[in-house]
C-alpha cells in the first residue's frame, strides 16, 4: 500500500515513485514512520519554543518566583520516549537492511557491467541487453555487478533498490518485482560529464510474456509464431538461407523451392529422392551428400540448431513454390562466374588464389609481398 498517496495531491502529484517491489512497500512504511516522527517532534519543539517565548518574554506579567530546577518525571519522559522510539527504528531499519542485503538462494542471476555512460546486461542463457534489464514478475532476481571504469551506483527508484557498482570487485543487488511495467534505472553516483544520461529501464513482464521474450531471443518486437512453418520462416531469415537458396539455382547454391520428392544427384555419383531425412542431413551435415555442381560452401549447423529449429525449417521449405530445376547453372562450368567460387573443375589451390584475389585488401597485401 502506498501511504504517500493519501497525502493531499498524492494521486496527481506523487511524492514517491511507484511501488513495484516487495521491498518498496516495506521501505516506504519505514521511511514514512521516520518522516512522521520527525514532523511530530519538530512541531512539538517549535510549539514549545513559541509558547514559552511568548509567555516569558520581557515585560509580561507572569510568576517568575521559585522556578523549578529539576523534574525527574519530565526528564524521564523526554529521554525515555525518544530512546525507545530510536531503538525501535534502529531494530526496524537493521532488520530491513539485513533482509535486503541477504541474497536469495533461488534467484534469476543476471550480470551487469556499468561503464560511462551505459549499462550492459548479460543473462545466463546468453541473451544480452543494453540499458535495459528484462525480468519476470514475482520472481527473485539477483544482479551481480561490476564497473569497467569508475564508480557507479545502480538505482531503481520504483524498487527502492540501489547499490554501488565499482571497478575491480563484484557487488550484488537483489529484488523481487511485484508489478509489471517499465521502470527507470539510474546511476546514483556522479561518474562524469554524461552522468545524467546514464539512464536505462527495467522491463517487468508477466511470467508468460517473459517466457515468450526468452523464446524470441530477447526481441520483444519479434512476432509470435502460430505454426511450425512460421517458426521455420524466422529461422530461414535469421540464418540468411535465402542469400544462397533462391527461387532458381545460382552459383551460390541450388534452389530449395519444390525440393521435396525431386531426385538429387550427388558428387559421389549417387542419387536420392529428397525427403525429410535428406533435408535434415543437408542442414546439419551438408558435406555428407553434396549436390552435383556445387561444393562445400554451406556451413554445417550440427550443434548450432535445435531439432525444433530443423523441423520448423523443413516445414517452411515445404511451403516454398516450385523452383528452376535441379541442375547447376551452365555458367558454373564455362567460367562466366565471379572469381572466388569453387567448382568441381577447380583444384583446391586455384580456389585459394581466387579467394585471395576477390578481396581488395588481400590483393594489396599480395602486391606488398611481391615487392
């Protein structure tokens, strides 16, 4: 509960950032209690000063005979009450600090690198972010932080969470967001000319949305796929398959349009009707069966793609239209091709020479070597 929202104008002119974590609520109760006690004691002292100054000012007719010099009851009152309140506040504050600084045993680990003037986020599953931290709601999160240059301080006002980020050592900060949304992340330690621009955001997602965010590789703008073929289309685009496998055969690679059911001829003299097993093998181990007219130009994806990715990619291939046949383009054999492409007629050393010549930098290096 936000106790400050009950103050005049609290809804339209909030005195505190929103409460978006469990610790924020506890912190605000403690902060509100200390603030309230400070206001009460300040009012009491000033009222007493004003009343006594007005009553006993020079010229007033009041009894000034035999003024009291000692009152045990009064001294116990103004010493005992503040002492009890101070000890209570100390215990409350210490308990809250210990709770905040005790790192949860089961938490999502995230690494943070602070550097002038940005925050770099590294998730344990390999996902990376700049000036953003994406976390699920109602889950403990532990940040392990270090600075690359000077002293910084990661401050998330909505979580009431802040700790120093220093070079040469790791520091930790934990929180548990209880509200979804996008919350500012600041640097609370002056770190240079652009200190005020070292601003980021913590994106708190529902656990379902967070799982989808992870599945999309951290790209929340990536559309959610509904079919296996749509997933395959995303893999096709991510791997840039279309740069070599177009609607027709090219010197880069054969077309995959309408490939299922067609007979493929290979460099070893064998042939096979293209089916799902053949496509899977060609994706993961393309050098096992090389289509006649081409060579080892495709990267092997074994160990780099999951079976789900392969299956979805095959499903997408099934949706492609008919292509321009299974034979390699004739220009591949009459040398009317860019230098650097390897054919079955070229010895390996010629391929290496062509690859050197195709690069302007390599050509310059060759020129220098010949001097």
